[in-house]
C-alpha cells in the first residue's frame, strides 16, 4: 500500500497520458477510408434489412408501389 501511495502521482500522470492518446487514436481512426467503408457497408445492410421488414409487414398495394419505385433509376 505504501508503494502505491509513493507512485500515485506517476500513476495518475500515466493514466491521463494514456487516456488522451486513446482519444486521439480513436478520433484519427474515425477519419480513415477503412472506417468510412465499414460504416457505408453497415448502413447498406441496415437499409436492406429495414426494407425487407417493411415489405413483410406492408399490404400488397404498398409492396407493389415500393418495388416499382426502387427499380427505377
């Protein structure tokens, strides 16, 4: 316990330094092309699944309208 008290300021400084570096690394990672591509892919999967869910619960008239509008460019 005495060792912890003696090294506490150093431990707190190291903790603060690691916390700042982790935050900077995360911020930089969010601006990479790989991150953008992963987000795009996740979004596309979500949209496709959401469309399928809506079509399963929709009435036949709504399904026909949705399918027709999604096929046009």
